[in-house]
C-alpha cells in the first residue's frame, strides 16, 4: 500500500460511525408520540391493518426511509402524517433513542416526541395501513413489566421446498467450509418481551423500544 492510499484510508474513516453494511438492511424510523391528557402521560400506538406486512401488530407510527426523505427524522414525520394525519406543527421531537438493529434485518431509528392533545381530534387514520390507534398510559408499562420469552435462531445453508427438493442457499460443501457449517448452525437465543394491555399484545421491536425508553426515566 502506498502512502497516498493509506492517507486516503485515514481521511475516509467516518467521523460519526453508524451501522456497517446499512444499505443491506431495511432502514426505517418511528416516532414515539407522547401525549399529556389531564396531567397523565400517554403513548400513542397504532395497530397495523390485517392485510399488510406484519398485519395486526401494534407498533409506533413510522416506516421505511425513502429517497425523498432528507433524514430519518423526516421519515418519521412523513410517516406519522401519512398514517395518522398528524401534522408536523403539532409535533415536537425532543431527541432520539439508540439505533436498533433488529434480528429480522431492519435498522430502526426511534424518535421521542411530544404530540399536542388537540392533534387527536384532527387525526385522520389511513385505514389501508392502520386498523386503529391505542392510547396507553406510560405508568402501565412502569407498573406492569413485560413477560420475557426466549426464541432460538439458526442459520440454514439449505432448506427443502414443497416438493421435498433440497434448495441450496449457501454452498458450504462446494466452498470447502468446515463440516460444522454443513448443517444448521448458530442456535442463538433471542429475548422477546411481551406486554398485554387489555388483550392487545405488544411485542417485537416495539417492546424493545419501550423497554429502552423506560430506562430513561
């Protein structure tokens, strides 16, 4: 390596490191909308329409980053407007939680925001994406810790299709990799938190974000 090339390497190191290989993931942003009603603080959630991806799940307003977005903050504000009809002028973003890289292959940027109470009366829900909204007091999560479960993930270099034929996803044998990779490997355990609010189940990355938010109080 020449001195000039090494200098270029040093100059190209990120000043603010982010997520490596980020372009390989689904990049998204959500807003955690906090609303004060009669001296009580609530979080506004939405339940996804049944016919869309991850239908029926309870989540925060948000969605995928698009080329038109100037930033992830812009993504979050655009999505809450599209899904719930809440205008930017009725939202004050205070800050951002840590970036979350989900096991499902998504990177999520969560923003903490205060939403004016009057915005609830003006909400226009996009029924194509949202079945309903839920207002849950923050004290519910503080008084009712999530139930914890453990899932197990494995990496499968091959699977079998509906006809029973073997489908190779990663040619471990052809590449001459050690035999330990010739069958499913990993066996990684993954914690899952679940909240039950009057029969509405909150879990997955939404529960992860809630847990992180609660640590800030």
